[in-house]
C-alpha cells in the first residue's frame, strides 16, 4: 500500500493549505460567532466542499442562512492521511477510499513504477507515463535518426474500383438524378422487346447473350404494356410501320442475365416517371465475349435517361462530355455516329486513353417513339449506356480492365484513395 498511492495536484494543495472543511471550522472558531453563507464563501476556498463535509461530520450547522459552529474536532483524519501518504506511510483502506473518491489521492500504476526506474537511463520512446509523471526531464533519449526508413503501414481502405463507383453514384445524386433499380435476371421482354429490338435481331442470338436453362421463362408485365409493345413490333406506332412480323410472347418471356442496363430505363418509363426527370443506374451486365485488356464477360454499366419536352440531341452530347471529363477525367472526347435499334439519333462516346489510344466508352441516343409511346411517354427521352469499367480505367490510371478486379496486394496498396 505504501508505494501504490500518491497525492493528486488537488491533494497536494490541501496538504499545504488545509482541507476546506478544516479551514471553515478554523474560521468559525476564530470569529466565535455565526457567519453568513455569503461571508464564508468569500473567505473559504472551495466553500461548497467545505460546507458539505463540515455539516456531514456534524461540526457545523446551518440556520437562517448562517453557519454556526457545533464542535471543534480533536483531529481531522483525512488531513492526517494526506500527510502520511505524502511521507509514503501506511493509511487505512477506508480513509484511502474516501480520499480517492474526493480525487485527492490516486493509485500509482505498474507502468508508472516501471517508469521511475528509468531515471538516468537511456530510453527509446516518449511514453504517456513519462509525460504524466514529469520524468521525461530526468531520462536520456536515444538520438533519433531522421533519415532511417520507417516501417510502412498499410491502412484499411476500399478497393479503388469500389471507391470509383461510390464517387459516381454520389456525384449523380448531387446532380439531382434518381437511382433506378431492377433484377439481375431479366425477361427478354424488358431487355429487348420493350426497347423495340426485333425478335429475330442478331443481338438476341444465344452467341451474343446468355440465357437461363432453369427456370427458362418468367412473367410478362401488365396486359396494357404487353399489348402496346406487341403493336409497336407488328404494325408500328406514331409514324412507324413496325417490324411487320408476328410477335411471339413466349420468346419475350425467356429469362436471361441482363445484357445491358437499358432494360432498367424501359422499366422506369413504363411506370409513370417524373417529367421533367432524370434517372441513373450502375448495374452488372453479362455478355459472351473474349476476355482481354478491354473486354470481360461481366461488366458494370452506367445507364441514364433524361426526360423533358425541351431536350434535344445537343443536350445529350453535353451530358456525355460532362460524364467523361468530370467523372473519368478524360482529356479528349469525341462522338461518332452509330446505330442502335432503340435510339435515333445515335452516337458512340470515345475518349483517348494515355496508353491505349481512343477507347469506346459506350453508346447513347434519343429513344425512338417505338420505345417511348408504348410505355406511355410522349416527351423526348435522352438515353445513354456507358461502360463504367472503362471510365474507371481513366480515373484509376490502368491499361488493363482486368486490374479492376485484381487481388494483387502490392498494386492495391499503392492505389490512392480517390474519394
């Protein structure tokens, strides 16, 4: 017990000046008359503490806002205990508990005891105990080699590609876009038919898309939507004459992993979207392909649409340029005329990669009336579907799309936090 406790700074002050309750009794004894609370408060330091303990011990009582001395204690055990602890003498456990509760005494930790033994010796590190005890002034520190290479610390962080996806989602939401949702396993109806892609179109061949073996078929949407899409294919809508063939609902029911994010745009348009309105989705898509530095059989696509009576093709080019420059930080952007069954006019967005040259990032255009009218939309709709994996290649600075899913720890550790 002797070496385990010491006075706090407050305890040292009371050792020198006396406990507040002791000083209150001393004041009343000297004046030999009751003292007002206001007068005592002016003369006694920490008067509220003095009053509490003096009344609790029965030395003082309070009447009519005055303090009256009841008795003068023969000895004040807490005061004597402070003196003993200062001299490293033994004190009863009950008194120690009271003084610890009053924060006048604290227990000396094993670390502090260990630190005391370092006085006069050379130490490597400045520890909290050295600072608290003030012993840092009495030890010798080993000279520090500022040129030595320290141990590298690799902090936990998100995968750089995951960071990039979060960044894009955050920016689009800040721009007022609403996020679209939809199933990964889609019917051909939403993936193709609702987008006015004929059922005999080459892109619907098994070699161009995946199909499910089991279950093979899903459900079609409401009869109203299905009937409108059927008419668009068979006889046309507005000024169109359609594809002039017999549309097969059974083929439209076939299930597949979605081949593009545009199916989410079709779903959104079919269920009363806001006009004016703008929507986006970052979704996983699947297509049979030869895997190389620019292609993968599964990829993420940034799908987007904007709906408003005032929109035109020039607005679309402006949005695409903003996405390429602001999000991917591409320096050079160009547009090439292109063809898609569901848009007219249509364009291809390309950006120049520092190592790979010009890269196609995706396609865009204005949805044809054969797409929008059957879904109940009469206003112009701008649409785009960009390969977000390729956008990430610009942002992260890589020349192989497969690195986006790398498990190479050295490469991952070297990547900067981009958020």
